[in-house]
C-alpha cells in the first residue's frame, strides 16, 4: 500500500482556499499512485479555530468542504481532520474528528479522545471526547485512526489522562496507526514528538504515520516535520520543517525499514526558521505586505530587521533611524551599515528637537523635579508615534523588537517601544538573541560586529547601559527561564544557588509587569512557555509581592 503524507499550510476559516489546496494535494497523490492520502488535524478549518467553532455557519462550511473532498475519493482514500457535530443533546456540540473517505463516501469517523486544555490548547471548551474506537478495514489492512494528543499519554512519568485510546484499539489487532496532528512548534518539541511516537511503536509493535500542520497562525507556528516510524522504532521518513510537502511512503518498505533518517534539530536554526515563517504568514495570511521597524543600532532591532527582510523581501521592509542627543555616533553608523547590507530603505528622523519641545511644554508642570524615567519614556513614545505615522500613511505594519528578557521584567515603554502589530522576538531571551545574531552572520557579516559586541543600551540618557537597571543578561535569563518555562517558585530557584534578594527582585518585576504584556502585540511562540495564550496570569495579584 502506498500512503501519501500531505503536510499543508492552511488559513483559518478560508474554506475555499483550504479546500482547493486539499483537492490539489489529493490530485498530486493520485498522480503518484497513492492508495491513501493523510491530511492534518482540523485541516478544513485551520488550527486553532477557537470561538469560530461557536458559529453554525462556520461548521456548515467545514461540512461543505468535506462534501467537495468526497467527490475526489473515487480511487483514493482520504483521511482528514474536521469538526463534526455531536448528534446528542448531552455534552459539547462538536467533536474534533478525523474522517476516512473513500469512493465518494464517509467510511468512518474517529473522534478525538484526549482533549488538551493546557498552555495554548483549550479544546475541552469546544469538543466532546470520544467514547468509541474502531479500526478501519482498507485494502486488506486494519488501520487505527487517532488524533494528535491521543498518542501523547504514553511514555510520560505523569500522564495527564486516565484513558489511552490506543489501548482500546489494540484488541482489534491494527496493522498500523495513523495520527493526524496539529502539533505547534517550540524548540524542544520536534525531539519530544519523535520520542512519543517511538514510545507508541515500542508499546504496540506497529508503525505510525503521523501528519502535522505547517505554517503560522498569528502567534502559533507549526513546523511540519511529519513522520513515519517503523516497527523497530527507527524514523523511516521525516518530512521537511517549515515548508509544505507531499511524501509517498510504501507500507512494505516501512515494515522492513532498518535505517534511521532523523534530521538535526539544533535550537538556534530552528528558532530562526520559525520566526521567518511566523512573520511571512502573519503578513501573507492577513494580506499585509510591508513592514516598518525602528532601527536603533542595537542588537534586537538589528535581528528583527534581518528576519523581516528574509520573510518579506528587502523591497518590503523600511526602517527609521531616530537618533536623539543621547544616541552614540557608532549606533547611527551601525544602523546605516545594516540597512545598506540588507539593501532596504532607511530614513533618518532626529528626535532631539521634538523631545526638547515636549520638555518645554512640560517644564511648568515638572518644575523642581529631576530628569528620570518619565523623560526616557517620552523619547520612546516619540519614536513610537513616528513609526505609527509611517504605518498609517503608507500601510507598513510596525514590528515590535522587544526581547523576552525585557518583556519579562517590563523593561519597555507602553505606547513607545512596545508598540507594534507583531512581537517578533519577544519569546527569545537576550542571550538567545546574541546566538541568533551570530547564526545570521554565519557565512558573512550582515549585522555589524559592533552591534553584537557593544554593551546593550536603550540610549535614553547619557552613558546609559541596560545593566544600570537590570542584572547582566547571563544572570537574568537563567532565573527567568526557571520561573517562566520551568514554573519554579522562589525557594526552588534560590536552592539552585542563586542569590535570594536577586531572585525575589526579578520575580517581583515579572509579576508587576503583567499589565504591560496584556497590552502588547501577539508574540511569535518559539519556546515551551511564551507570553500570550500559553501563559495566563492575573494582572491584579499579590503573589511574590
């Protein structure tokens, strides 16, 4: 049997375009003599559709897509994820289903059993869980059909669920497993995904055909990497990451496979490719084309500008250099050099006179008070206003350049440098931004070396450095990571050897600045715990205060 894995990039709610793409991939699979083609979880709607699922019209359009797809299954079977209605009154109105289509008919539908409700997932809000499990007979083979999380309750020290769907199916002696998935990217997840699939193969001694989404849906990025794991737990097939693909796999070859074809999964290259795809799809799927960025000569704006140029093309990226009286000459030169290296448009708009006009107007109100963070924030907001003026006038979407270290502790100005339509690197710690910069420069100097080597500074007052307000990033970032990704409390972090006063100070800064994060742009998710949907904290709270 020849099985096609269709790793596709769809747009949430664009049923016409999604259905056309699905039909095109079916035709391509037919042309290569495939017997069966597999598409990802909720492929008709896109994932995650969230509260669109509450609209009857949305579900009807998904049903119409399935009816169109059925017509293409005359001589090929199709497995595809789609929402289906719950026919009984009790429980949720919908199931998250995988339907098996063949010869113009629906042969079987398997509902998802394990509904993740953690991090970015909220499936129990919409879907009822499965209570029945049945293998599918097709061309002399028995198929166990499953959906994403249904394979993830195996190989865990602390399983999240009390039921294992595959355990329900194994008495029926399936020959192989199909898993349709919407497994979002983080830099640890590809390795973990393979580990979980191998645990299933080890337990059940049959191969797994696993098909994942690819593409970004606002903040959530899907990396693809669809897999076939052979009975000996070797990876027979690992599809490309961050791109659409169709792969035909012969079941007999899988059963006799001995080679292991795993791809390298280095953290920084993965993050780089994910961020480029995140920018590209955010603009492309909404219908935007051009970006604008405030280029300061610092590291964060430099890395963001390079990523945007890779994603959108140099003709679609514009930057503003907005020096003040506190900007160093080398920062302006570094920004100019980067813009020239990339071949992008740059304009220099000095803010010294604008800033002084603010001070002149505010002087009667501020009389007797020293220069402080207020005046620093005014500069950031002047720059934010200039960037938004370009955005409004020319339709360039402003990209935010704050990193995760700054976003964590509130080292940023609301309506100033925190402005933007998309936060590109706000899930990348400052120490990781340095690694990204070195990766970008791996073949030649794109980001000026001085930008990477100089001490980081917001340049909002004379001789300012980030270290004036924050611990050094090589100390700050590990503590933040333990708290945010590791969910470790202060006692646990201090027990690892960190200074008690420093830990308490940092954790208080994180908690006190939740209100800022609630007002910033969506954050491209590349870590196991990103700000946004996946980290839900109250603004008004006293924990660690």
